[in-house]
C-alpha cells in the first residue's frame, strides 16, 4: 500500500488541501489518465472506478475526515468535499463508492455497533466493497413513511420480506441499508427500523432494471424470508426514521456538492463545444449551478460540524434537479444534432447525460415532494387541502 504522502495532513486548511491535491493530480497524471475516458459497459465502468477509489485511498485523500479506527486519517469531513470538487474540475469522474462513502458511511459510523463499523467501513473506503440503499418501494417512493417491507422479530434475528426498487448499482453491492416496517402497518414513520444487510444472504434476489440511457443503473430487490442478525440493526427498534433522514441529508449534501462540481465542468465543455449557446442561457445555467454550490457548501459545513439539518437539504435537492435539467436542456437546444443523432463517444456522452437529467427531479426525492416540504416545514405555509 502506498504511504500517505508527507504533504497530506489532517489539520491542513481548505486552501492547503486544494493546492496539495492539485499537485498530486499533476504528478500522477500518467497513471490517472486511464480514468478520464471510461469503458462503455457497466461492468467495465464499475471495475475502473473501483480501481480509482483504491488509488485515492492509498494516497490518503478519501481517508480524510474519518477516525483512524475506521480506516481514516483524521480531520474534518469537509476536506473530502474539496477532493471531489477538484476531481470534477480536472475532468475525472468520482468513483461509484465515493457517493456511497459520503451517503451511507456516516450512518454506519454513527448508528452501527462499534465493532461492526470498525469491520466494514475500512473495506468501503478502500474500494473493496460497494454498498447500496434499500429505501424506495413500488408503492413508497418519495413517501417513505408508507413503506411495507416487513421485518418480524424472531429472537436473535429479524425475518425480512418485501421489495425495494430503484436501488442504484445493487448488482455490485456487498451490503445494503434497508428500511423495514417493524411497527403496525399504519405506524408510518414511527414504525420503521433500519437494518444493515449482507447482499449474499439467502432469500435476496436482485433484478436489474435498464434505464432510458440503455444502462442497468438500477435494480429491484426481493426479500423472501431473509434472516438478518439483531447485531445488524442500526440504532433502535422503530427508530429508523431518524436514520433515514440523516442519510438523506448526507445524500443531498454530498450528492449536490459532487453534482454541482461536475455540472460546472460540463458547462465549461458546453460553452466550448456549442457555438449556438446563447449568453443568456449560459448565464442562467451558471447562476443556478453557482447557487447550488453555495447551498451545498452550507450543508456540507453543517454536516462536518455534526449538526442535524432536518429538512433543510430539500433546498439542495430541489435546486440540483432544476440546474441539471436546465443545463442539458441548453445542450439540446444549442447542439441538437450532437445530442440526438451523432454516434461518436462525445455525442453519446452528451445524449446519456441529457437522458439521465430527466430523472433528476425524481431520484432522491421527487421535486413535487420537495416543494411541499419546503413550503410546509420550512416556510410554514398552510398544508394544501
């Protein structure tokens, strides 16, 4: 394993880290070049980005902000946000597990039994494992409080039955955080328990779902008499709603930050590639992406300080989908032949990004739901009748 380089310190400032990481990218440019243009098949993409994860781990960059007993090298979690931003600015995609690390890793660190967290988190950080998030169901997407996947108490373990859907990259996942109904059917958010489930447990079936992009990004998960040890419960019985909200705040903070950095890079490419792009359209996209950067920076700093954000990250999610759709609507408007008809690699990337942007107002919490949350729970407006 490569030793952490002397220039990397857990107490360095944001500016110092940014400078050090840029230097590392320049020094490792030849080795990292393989990650700029990814394979076109899903298996190849996942394998390549897992390798990139290991490069970043061995150099210490994505160990920042994690305590030593969890495979980290200390410091505040906001330091890792700089790494993801600089990767995007340099034209590198973030590893798949980078998002998982930021979304699910903090929940395991906070709510799992210490011996479990100590066992599994270093594997995630090293890129040896991938995890997935079993939240949405066919009848409970953005309305998580109505989920029906059931966990029955069987003494020293739970027995889980039900279905999850739209589970990203589940076909590669080693473990899954699953929200289950342990209370009465009508207990809503009060009767939910979170479990950390090994994906090779008997009774779990993964069925891949092909998105409009042509890629198998998602899967449905079927649980049939799946036995989960009580030691894999996160937090308390019927206390899963707080864990779900914590994970969603991490998701919207980390995802929005990474996405805005990537969108800024994509906007730069659009300006360079599309002479038909109007200044007004480019300016509007820049304005939305910049606003998202400010919002997500606030969220990340609050999470780094250990604050509970409640529903405030709904702003981040709402603005993220708004900015992403406008960016790729602008691409379609400015260079329709490239997006719609050409088959070179660059055109296919624009087309895939445009198609994927259509889902940005659905995944992670539908835009309409976020509007209601913002109106009722943040602005204090009356509930719609």
